[in-house]
C-alpha cells in the first residue's frame, strides 16, 4: 500500500493536523450604478464590519464550567511558560480568537467593490455552546 503521507507531516492516510479549518467568506454587495461609496456599500467594507464585530466578540470573556476550570488553569500556565504570555494564557482559552489571514476584493480603487474574499481563522473556547 502506498504511503499517503501529506506534506503536513501527519500520519499515513490521515488528515493534516489542524484544530479548526479556516473559513473563506465571500461578502457580496449590490453594485451601484455609480462608483460612489455613498450610493452603494462596498463588499470590502462589509468584510471590515465583520472584523469589527469579531473584535467585540473577542473582547468578551466567556465563563468556564467548573469541570473545565482545572484544565483551563493548567493550560494557561503552560501557555505562559512556553510563550511568555504576561498574566497567563487564560485569555486565549476563554475568548473567541480570530485572525483574518487574507482579504482581497474589488476591481479598482475608484469602483465600489462588488465582491470580497476573506480567509478567516476562528478559534472558539472550550465548552462554549452555540
């Protein structure tokens, strides 16, 4: 049987190790008849609005259940030791973390963008329910 190891270095036949797959978002806006931002909303600006909303979500610290608290505390100490995070790594484990890795869109600077593509990685805290 051939070795199906990927270049990510995972086990033969397995999938690459990654906690959560990145998501690609494609905001679309109706194109205005004139290239004026006041006439129509840019899809690129809609992507920035989403980033603003995610910043608000990130600012919230989500409560951890009693059953997970010891694991969160131990993991926060490990993050603090390994990565030198001041004050511990509990913020990483109790907040929604996100990274807009790539944003692209629009045709030209003087035309309101009809489409925008954003690759977004979102990490959700343990125990957070929808």
